[in-house]
C-alpha cells in the first residue's frame, strides 16, 4: 500500500532535531546543513507565526548556517525602515531589541525575536569585520509615527483641519497593532474600509493651500494610503505580486555577495506557485528559485498540533502533508524530499499536496480552509521540518496575543 511505503520511507530518512532551544548545540543538524552548504539563499518558512517551536528550530538552523557555512545576511518580512532598525542594533548596539521591535510588523514583536536579535548582536561583537546584516524585503511603508507627522504638520498652518483629518486617521492606525483583516475576523472592525478613510484624509490635505508643512504631510499621508491599499484587507486577498521583494533579496546578494537566510511564512518561501484560499500566486521563493536555480533552497517548518495562543490547533486533517508526517511519533524531525525513494513514494512527492498554514484569522472549526496547495511537494520544498507539538510564542508587553 502506498501510504505504508511513505511511512516506511519517512522512518528511514527522518533525522531527529531539537526544536525546544534555539541555543542547543549538537550534531542533529549535520545532515540538513550538509544539504544547505551549496545554497546562496535559504528560505526558512513557517506554517504559522504563533509557534515557539517552529520559530526555535528556524533560529537554530539560522545560527548554524552563520557559524558553519558563512551566511551573513538575514532577510525579514518587514519594511525597509524596520529592517534598517534591526540592522542598526545588531551592527552598532544602538537602542535595544524591544524598542527596535516596537514599530516592527506585529508577528515579530515577541520575546523569541528579542532573543534572536541579542544573539546576532553578540555574534557581531565578536566578529566586527564580518558581521551578520539584516534587511527588510518590503519597501518603505507607513508606520504609527507617520500619522503623528501628518497631524503635527498641520497644527500651525491648518489647525481647523486637524480634527477632521484625525477622525479618518485615528481608527485606521489601529491596523499597526492588529491587521485590518484580522479585526474583521474578530468582529472588532469599526466598519468602513480603512483605505477609504486614508483616501479621504489625503483628499482633505490636497485641498489645503500649498505650504512646506502641507508638502510634508502629503508625503506621509500617501504612505498611509498605500499601506492600507496594499494590505490584505485592501486587496481582498493574501495574493500579491511578490517579485519586488524577491528583487530586494537578489539586489542585496548581488551588491554584497553575502549568503542570505530569508525568514517568512512558508507560503512566501516556497519555490513554486501556490494556491491559497481561492487565489493563485507566486511567492518570493518562486522568484528566487527562478533567479538562483538550485542555489535557492526552501525549507518548510510545520507542526502537528498544539497551543498557538490564539487557538489550539487540533491534529491535522488526513489529506494534509502534516498528517502524513505526523505518522512518525517523534518530537521533531526533518526529511530531505530529494532523497532516494521508491517509485510509490516518488509519486507522492511529485503529486499535488496540501500543507497546513495558520494565520491570524485561524479558526479550528474551519480547519479545512487552513492550508496552501502546491502542484508538487518536492518542487515547492526541498526539506520539511515537522514539529509534533507546539506552544505559543511569548508576546512583548505592548502586543496582545
């Protein structure tokens, strides 16, 4: 029977890995690292951003790549200015991780990320001439300070418009704490689409007399409009053109020559086109595979069940690859999808597959929708890491779980 062949093959090729401690040392990653040695860029993609264990094993692999294979850059799913703040801290020690993360994308605002930044800073202190750098893959976009700048710019030159513009900005700045589409899911959204508020605030500014203060306010108001227009809620879908983010990674590598680790969700790090909900799109990883060929390696990190803080995820549905991987009752392991396999297993590896993905709008009652679809498991990912049970990340004090 094919499923028996798959379980037998997994049992023969599974390598145990410690997912509980990012600082753990040992030889359990040797086989995985040997396969990553030839890569120029390694995508480490999680199936959820709420798991302490998936983050932990990702950081372990990152640290090992830095130590053993000379990787010297970390690309993160965040804006250019947020990445620059991360980089400034790890290269100069300016500020502290909690302050650096205060305006970062919400999923990064955890104690786990703080520990990762502290480790990179410690590494750079002892390797000042060969540091690890960090950059955000997204362009500059609006942050909470932009809303303040808009209002401050008008207080002297157009004080009569401050209240009207703030009435549009106040409700929508909350998206920097909880994404708009998550607010809708939780039933706490104020109602009107945030991009409409952003456009109305911009229109009020454009109607004002031309002054230097208005010009400053317009720059920031346009960033705010674009932020909401291109958000998941603004676009009505998770799908978007991710080629620009890939080009950022490619340009960094071209300019610096550094080997790069890319941290993101596995929907973005996959090497192949995916379908998520009803949308089909190409993630950053697919563009990186197109550019780098087999020098881009995609590692997917998933889990079987456990507490995510936002919800408790049950055992995966039987048609998910996570359920098949869970047939091995191991705390955590990885498997190379390009290892030798009998024809029955090879058919499974090259067939369409579903992989669990859990975002901020996850509902265990709607588990059947919490996945991405790929046309071939082995074309989408080179390595799978499977964690048996998960516990929640630890949010920083200013972030609610």
